[in-house]
C-alpha cells in the first residue's frame, strides 16, 4: 500500500477533527483488507488525544495557598536577590583558599560565578517575561524559580517541581565546593 494513501488518510482525519484527535491506524489488518477503508473515519477505531490541558494553581506542595507577584514587585525582589547573591559570592570566593581561580560577574540581570575547571560555572539570571529566576548549575542542571510568598512570610524563590528554595540548593551544592568555609545562604534576602 502506498504511503501517500496513508498520509492522505491522516490528513483527512486531522482536517475533519480540527487537529484535536488523531486516529491510530491498525496498519497490518485494516488497511491490507480494503483500500477504501482509508477514506472513512470508521476505519480508525481508536482515538488518541493529541493535546494536553494545563492548569495553573496557586497551591504549593505543602498545601498552603501562595501569592504570586506583580511586575513591579518582581523587579524589586529579583534585583535585591541577585545583588545580594552577587555580593555574597564575591565575599565567598575572595576567602576561598581551596580554589585556584574564581570569578564573579554580574550585569544585565545575569550573575555568573566561575569556580574553575574542577567545579564548573553557576549562572543565575532574571527572566522578566516569566517572572522567574533561572539557575544553571554544573551539579544539578537547569532550574526555574518562581517567587512565592505565603501568609506571614516574606517570600522565597521556589522550584515548583521539587519545592526547594534557590538558597537551599545553593547552600547544599556549594558545601562541596567551599569546604573550608562557613556560610549561610538563608541569611540573604528571601532566603528563609
């Protein structure tokens, strides 16, 4: 059977169903019995959904309702967070005796912390359209943090997939790099 006929049948199916559903073809049995079945919808017995529904909720992993921020609050909180992280990283890397080369740069909403060949580079940057902070970690990979505040709390940068705070992740990962130093990222703004 010609692959052109199969493609035509799929195109007709998609057009008639506005692209929302595709029908699984049982190529071995139904198409081999009669080529006329290709042109009828009844020859495709099983519907497969080709779209997903996404919903946004304000409920956090621990069951409390969270408040998401407006653009002005996001800009202020994001700037305070990145400025504080930059200052803290500069302090930590200046005092790091076990690292041969460290470099901290910050500009245009992008904080880059290079710990040398052995430990890699952390990049933390603002994503204004999404109201997020993105982290690229040489240890745990990329993550997207949303600023979430709950009643009675100042707010934190939370990774929604795990519920972990940005500052907690940095604390955990940098203990392996800055072994001889005592530091606490939770003392920074929006770290608790």
